[in-house]
C-alpha cells in the first residue's frame, strides 16, 4: 500500500540536493514578523485546511531557496482532504529544497508536479481516498524577492500603501465566467457555484500551477488564506485588519470575523509583515574577538539575534496558531487539527542546519 503518512520531515529528504548548491551568501535578509492560524469553523466536523512553513539558516540555501510559507485547503470526504493537504505540503517543501535547480520557479514547479503525482497515486490506489485533492498558495521570500505559486481558489493578498490587492487569480468556475464577461464580480461572490474549482493538486495526473513575482518592500503585509476566510470577509476588511494589527492579532480577528458570519468552511490565515532588511552576518570565523564588530555584524546583531518567540498552541475550539519573528532561523513545523510543533530558541544565521 502506498505510504500516505504525514510524519515529520526526514533530514535526508531535505538536504540530499543541498551539496550541489553553489556556495554563496544572500545579499540581504528580510526581517519578517508573521503569524498563522487555522480553525475548523462552525459547520465542519474536521479541519482539512493546513498551513506549513520552512525557514533554513544555511546561507547557501537561503540565497538559493529562501524561506517558504504556504496554505492548503484539502478536498474530499472521510478525512481524505486532510490527508491530501498534509501530504502535498510535506512533499512540496521537501521536493523544493531538495532540488538543486537554480531557478526558483522551475524548482517549485517540479516539486508541485511530483507532489501531485503522489496525491493522485494514493487517490487511485485507495478507494476511501478517491477524489481527494488540495489547493495551494505558497510564498517564497528570497532576499528582497517574492515568488508565489498557486493552484485552486486559496488566495494571496498584498497590502501596500494602504491598498489591498488580490495577487493571485482563483482557479474557479465563477472566476472563468467573470473573466469571460459572462458574470459580474458581485454575482460571482453570491453564486451557488463559487466553490467549484477548476484546478487542484491530486485531482488529475497533471497540474498547472500559476506563478507570480514581486519585490518586497518595507511595510508590506502579505496574507495567504483559504476560501473559508474570503467566503465571509471582504477584501477591504482583510486589508484593514491585517494592516492595523500585529500579525497574530490580525490572524485572530480575521478568523473570529469569519466564524461570526457563519464559519461555513475551515478557515486558515497566514499573515506575513515585512519589517525591514538587514545584511547577512559574516561567518563566525571572521568575527572580531576584541569587542569590535564589522558594520554588517553590528546591523545583524541589533535586530537578528534576539531569541525567537515562536509557538504553536492549540485552543479549545480546535484552532491553532503560530507566531514568530524571522531574520534567519530554522523551523520545520506542520500544523493540522491534531498536531502542534514549536521551536523557541535563539539561533544565529551561521549555525549549520541540523547541527551539520
């Protein structure tokens, strides 16, 4: 039987291809403040949504692959959707970081294609998993660049200069009608077919993700979310809450607002605020020991060596939340309705990943 477990990452799966990365240092490091929260909602009996993220600290990996943040919305009954979203994110993250291909989009595309084959294969082999699939929105932060990958109707928003923009375009039947001029945007939002998606991972042997590129700016706020949020909360409200609050409070308020308006679906929100950029610290061997520091080291030490405040704590209504400051530190955390992991320790950018 095909393995469909959602165990923690195997170190070998993640680092197998890293030796082929060209040795390099990132030009700069983004200072990110982020929080993520998922909630079962008011109607569903289980949570098929999932968020996940991976933040390497090895400089060569940071320069080549950056940090990855994602939201997925599983599809299929009898727990199949939960399995699909967990399996897909696990395989996309491992496949993306394992691929030494220089181009980020190519590596992401390959990882998504391979994850699709895995989910589709399980769905074909196990009758109880037939028809399962999942959406995906993923954001890769590399230096001051952002690459987005999308399949399905989960969304990515950018709040910049007090304006919210939906960066991704839904892969849904109603969106196709809007683009063709056959349906207004207002009619699409209230259509009984608004949840019919035209692309998903695992539904067919092949999948075509869309990619978007953007330059990060200080003050940007990025929101990744499932349709359990956008089905109840308008874009302007998302922008106002995400811009007016710290990421953890914004995620909480958005989830509560969606639930207060019915919570018909699982709800997942990932809020990422760009607080600044710092130069990378020099290798430890080059740091001075006389009390003097280089400009680069001083800039990093001022912002980037504070202990992490990262937690993932379940609450009574079956929701989960994680919050962290990130300059460059490692996490490999998967969150589902029954699992929490946390990392809470200061780590310098030049410490080798997994103690290598």
